[in-house]
C-alpha cells in the first residue's frame, strides 16, 4: 500500500510498523518547503525492501531488527542515507529533522538534537596533549550533567573513537590517507584542529566531533556498516584498524548518529544517547542514522550574510553579556558570547552594538580586549533561533532573528 503524506511516498503494508510511522507523522508539523513541489521528496519503506538503485528520490528506511552484529539490517542497500530507528517507536523529532534535511539540504545540527541544553562544553583540539586532556575531562563533565558513571564512560569511549577517526583517518594529502595505517597507540601530529562540542539536557547527551578535511564518503560509511552487521555468528573483528569499526561502535552505542559531510571541507559526526532509559530499553531499541552530504544543493538562505566583527552586548533575562557579532543579514545575526551564558531557542534577547573605535585592543585575542563602550550604534530586539557550534566561524554562539528587518546593520558591518 503506497500513499503520499507530508512529502513522503509511504511504501509499507498495513501493520504494526505502518501504525508506528503514522503515529510519528501525526505528531510533527507539516514540513516547510513543500509548497510548489509536484510530488514526493522521498520514499519511506521497511529495512528489507529491495534497493531502488534507479530511484531519484532519497529512501528513508525503518529499522526494526536490532542493533547487534549478525542481525539483518538496512545496509544491504548501498544507496541508503537515512535509517530511522523504529523500535519501540519512530521518534517524531528524528523523522521531522530528517524530512527537513531531505527538503532543504541543510545539515542536521546539534540544535536539532538538543534544542535547549542544560549543560554545554566545547573543545578546540590542536595538539596530542589537548586530546589527552579531553579524554580525562569528559567523564567528569558528563557525570556532573546527571549521567550515570557507566553511561558517561561509555560515551567518553565513543567520543574517543570519533576523535581517533578525525585524527588518524580524516587527514589526506593528494588523495593519500596520511595516518590510516598508523597504530592508534602512536601519537601523530594534528595537521588541522578537531572541534568537539557536548550538549546535555534531561533526556539526551549529544557529542559532535568535527574535522576539517571532509574526506569521509557516504558510500564508505554504508559499506563499512554492511560488513560489520554481517559479522558471522554475531561477532565482529575488534582489532585495531580504522574508521569502519569506530563508526559501527558509534552507531550501536547511540540512539542517533548523524554525519554532516562537506566534501573536501569538513566532516561532522554527532552522536546522541538517551540517558534516561534503562539499559534493557536502550539495547531493545534501534538507532537512527543520518548521512547528510551538504553542499551539493544551492544555498537557500533568503539573505546574503555579511561578515562583521562588531563589539556587542547580548542582554539575556536582563543581564548584559559581552559578545561579538560575527555576521549579519537584514533579518538576523550570528553572535559569539564572550562569557558564560545560558541560551535557548525561542528566547527573547536584546542585541546592543557599539562603535568599534571605542575599545582598547591590546593585541591579544578578542576575549582579552578592554572595552570602553560609550557610543551605542544600535539596539535591536531579537529571538534566539539556534544555539551551538558555528561551522563557518568555528566557535560556539547563537543565531538571532531580529524582531523586524534592520538594513542599517549591514551598513555597519561593511564599514
């Protein structure tokens, strides 16, 4: 039985899985961006449906067979890019963000997974020593964020796998992987930094690891998972040896795993784990996998962004926080807070901009500037639309939408 619902061609027979999908569709809003389209934007089907090699529509498969090796899974289809966990339910948030990506081609970000974090920390790893410091610090942060010691350690181990992939498997030069054959016990130089972001709320812990190579291919992720899930007798080879095993461990140890790949630029892996579940509930569920190749569609932003570096104060719940506005359109801006602040999507804030000539720059980083903010250039009410790590600016910050269009800020940015 096939029909179109919310832009999806649903190709399932009536039954329990069919009912789970309809239950999830009933809980999500109709996706934006469907107006004017002449047909469906994707096909959703079961994990065992034959591969539609010639289909021009992306396929979303529902995964029900379990997360361990030796089970049948959806990875027999080399074209699969989105697998929705369907045991015990199809999570509406997973379905909604996946459908949004299929429509607009934009990444699935941390703000889609943990929209209102109660705890957040980020690291910019540039040396082997900093990687070791990260390994020591993460379990304590996760425990302090109300995760059990067991889950905190499991997640720390998985983060280490993803960071190792970024350090050993991502670096390429002239098509050659520089450290893929190097033992992971041996230190290697970090040619480009690795960014790590951790966000936690009452239910979910999410970790993003981002390299600056973009050398991981979507087809290789699927091929490696197919090989690992086909392990004879439910066993996989646990020897040292690269990103394939690390990706398998990350997927089977998560509630959701997202890859945002910008070929030749960056690869971001986001691992999310429900920490409010009993261990038996977690192992009885199936995870969601999203492989998002970004950059092969046109930029759909309505307004061009203008880079800036304007001194600002972000007013949050009546408290002013020093900040820098790093880019701006007539409709919004990206702002980097320079002090610790709790921000949530949908929160009302104020953005005050000051004349950049009135701060004293001592030649150090922005955080070390001494400000003398006498001249106010603009005071703009805004709403926080997302909070997280900016891929463009490589820092933590917030995307703001202005209460009304403000063309004058673009003129300030151009000065």
